[in-house]
C-alpha cells in the first residue's frame, strides 16, 4: 500500500492488484459489508495513522471512495470530515478530452497525468495540427487537479468524444497517456 496524500482531513491510499489479491478481493468485489473489505480498510487506516501528524485525525466519522486503477488495483480516498459513520462509495470513470496544438505540452500533460494516476484508459487523435487525448478518469476534479494539468492542455469533460472517433485520425489506440509520458521523459534526458 502506498499512502499518496494526507492533508486537510483527507488521505489517499493506492492499493495494487497483488495486494487486493492477498486480501482475496478485486475492485469489483469491494463492499463495506464484507469482512475482507473491512480488513483492507483497517490495514489502510493503520498505514495512514503511521504517517499522520495528529492521531485524533481518525476520531471522526469518515467516507471512503474507491476508484479503479488501470493495473487492476484501486485507490481509496478517505474523507474524515464528512458524514459520521463509514460508507464505501465506488465511483465509475468519466470521459474527458485534452486538446493542444503543441505536442510537447500534451506530452507534459500526460507525464503529469501518469504521476497523478489520472488516466484509466486513453487514446490519441489528430486533426489539422491539433492533438486530442480522449481519456477516462475518476479523480480529475479532485483537489484542484484539473487546474494543475490544464496548464498544459485544454481539458473538458466528455466534450467532443464522439467527434474524435468519427472525424479525427487515430494516432495511438490504447495507453496513449502512458506512451506520451514516456516520450516526455525521454525528451528530458
């Protein structure tokens, strides 16, 4: 388990596919009424507690959001300031487009997106010198993430997704974000 962020009454925990398998669950089988899911949550809370500055952080009620990871794992977002009690909410990905006429900026966008584990699926299209990345994400609007990455590309929810399939030339069919992030890393070396 990788603790990604602890601040402002929230924490994010990345759980790999193999870690889920060790607990005998998958993202699809996560259910807070299940003892296996409760065990994962308790284990994650122990890891968060080890890194938290204030042990009273966990005395409040919490909401837990589970998001799928492209590698078969998941990300758990703990919000300790919301509703009392414990609730597990599973979010489904939404589609977004990121457009830029500057290919290097789009590569930089993808490098940031990959670091943030933002893209679940992604494809790249091109038309008249403009590139459009169509991607799915569960966490784009969380914690100002959209503001950070919009520095590199014009990001819109679901806008013109179907148009990309019909009118734009497909450049990379799958894992475009990962491919462009690797290109960005290669150009900096």
